[in-house]
């Protein structure tokens, strides 16, 4: 059974930084894509960033481009999301997810196989 556990959310002032972590267990993730999505009330889950587990290639949604960095530590089965220059509009529940091989449309949340429980990020103005 695959499990993803996020941590690192919290309250931060605008302009500050947070680093989210997501540790996976239950299988190896070679060939997978790990991604971060976020959700705010009344909106669909929004793609934030993704990383190819094997090659390390990255992709970013428009909201975090230039401010967020996704990375992974394969030895620790962990993916990170470093968020800098945070804005109040970044306030959301952040989820990590894994798209197991064969991977599909990595920006579409419906293609992901497993999800973490989410971690709340609140950015105050």
C-alpha cells in the first residue's frame, strides 16, 4: 500500500519561505512522477510543480514559476517543495501525489494514483 505523508506547512508572512516535504512508502518510485498540487475553497486542484523520480526533470505551473523549486532525495523517498517570496494568494492546502508508470498527463490531477493527506499553508499579508 503506497502512502505519502506531507509535512512543513504552517503560517508565514508574505515574502517569507516554507519548505514542504513528502515522504513516500510502500513501493519504489522509479519511472514515476511526483507532484505538488494545491487547493483553495471553490477551486479545482491546481498543479504547482512536478518532478520525474528517475531523471529529475521538473515542470512548474504558472503560479510558482520563479518562486518555487521542486526537488527529490531518492535515498529518502522524499520530494520537497521550496517556496520563496510567498504571497497571500499562495494560501491553500498543498498535496503531494504520485503518478505511477506509465505516467500520463502530469499536470492533470485526475491522472495521479496516490495522494497525501495535505498540509495547510497560510500566508498572511
